[in-house]
């Protein structure tokens, strides 16, 4: 366990001198159109999470999909331009929360929609003149929107009915019930779909980064994906061996930034579960790497602390993802839906508090409501 989270100079030195480490990008300049969108947010009402429990229960009972267990304005297509023409930032956030598929996964985009319709592939045409029902922009997210949707996380209080192991299948464990905890749905890069979504922006390969695909002239110093092989850690998102090191070091670097700026005074312990870094970064990191189930009861010495856990969500699926197909043990997503209340409380169709008016933005000034964040940009 990390008693006092600090990234030491040794770790920063290792981070800065790693082959994969690049200088931080400059904050992009804000253009006229973007500034207009930001100004629209300056008078937003303050966040309001006072949604009645009775209303939430009713929406849950009326949800269109049965629970498997009881526990681009300038460069878009004409279709996209018409949809986004008068859309504000809060409206776009609400769209990303509500227009997801109920389930979406795999290299062939297997899906189940809110209507109950299922299928594979076809998402690359959403928002284009070639789109076909039921995969149309009015009701679904496009590939480009999924990239942005991956930056929207949802967090909230929950009860934990068991330790959250991958194979918990919603079985209540009376000895491991935690009444008050927090769970956060985090979304990583989706690289299953080759040459699409995050793949085209992040990975550098001989097959993708060609002049014909719109990329620039070849550079001799480029490191290609072909030189690496997959390894353990980070689940379905792993593509390169050094991703694990990047994940841990980036996390600690951000913690140090917020500590140095006195924005982080409510965290005492950090645990990286089921993550195995390379030996080069183990020394000097005061963090406990432990094969611990996400919602296992805290040891007695930490019993008075609030448990905050995370799970791997998806940018085009509702909380639980393949949980809604009855696949309860396929990944951490359905495991979280089985052991916590995310399938309901993180669902924008059920919990009215999951909406743009309660959006917070994590940035250099801390975690601020959208209205306050936009004021900082003026």
C-alpha cells in the first residue's frame, strides 16, 4: 500500500529517459468556434445530484433491456454537420452517455442495441451516406464519437456484494459486503478494430501509416508495432510490453503533480492489482503491487477508509457491456456489473444524475464542474 503517494526523482529520471517517453504536448490553442462553445457553458447551473431513489428504481424496472441477473462541425459528412449544427457541449456529453450500444466488443464489433437488435460490423458507415438502419447516427455513436466518448468516465457510490472477482457472477458474499464505496468506470484505448477508432491515431504500423491512407512521408526513425509482441497485463488493451510501465509511471506522475499543487489531500493508499511492471521500475516506487480482488474488504488497519475501485469500461457500451448478453465472466466489465450497482447507477437511462449538468473536468486546476473549468479557460 502507498501510505504517502510520491513519485521520486529517481522515477522521474527513469520516465524521462525511457525510449518510449516523449515530451508533453503543448496545450492546443482555442479557436473562435471552440471559444464560442466554451462561453455557452459559463452560465450553466451548478451540478445537481438530487435524483430521487424512487424515480431511479422505476426507470430501472422500465429499462428496455432485461437484466441477466437480479443483483465534427467543420469536416464532417452532411449527416454529421446536420446533427452537430446547433449542439452544445452539454448536449454532446449527454449524447455520448445515452446513444451507446448496450453491448459492444471484439474485433468484429459485435453489438446489441438499446432496441434489442444484435449484429456484427457496420459501424464504420455510421454518420456517412452509406449508413444503414439500425446503425444510423441519430441513434448510434460514430467511430469518431467513440474516440471522444472514451474520455468520459463515470464515478459514483455503490455497495459491493462480494469481492468483485472475475467469476463472482453476482453471488452475494455476506462476509464481504461493503455498504459504502466508490467505483469509477475508466475507458482505455480500443485497439481491437484494426485501422479504426483509436488504432489509427495511436499505433504506427507499415500497413496503416501509408501515404495512401493520408499519412505523411516515411520517417526512418519510426519504431513500428511489428518489433513488439503482446505480453501480460492491462487485459484486452495490451499491445506493447512497455504499456504497463507507462500506465504506472504516468499515474504516479499525475499524483505528484496534484500533490505538489495541493489538490490531492484525500488519498492515503494506492494499490495496482494484477499488474506486473518490468523490474526496471520496481525499485524506488513506494507502491504495493498485489493480486487483490477489486472490492475485497480492506484489512483492519484500513477499515475506516473509503474504498474506491475502478473497472474497465467501453466507450460505446453501457456499464456492464457483455453483461447484457448474459456473459457474466468474460471480462472485468460484467464482473463489475455483477458485484456492484454500476449497471443501474452509472446508466444514463436509469439514473438521471448521469448527465452533462453533473460533468466534472479533470485538468491542471483539479477536478472542476464544467462551468468552473470553462471560466479558467477565459
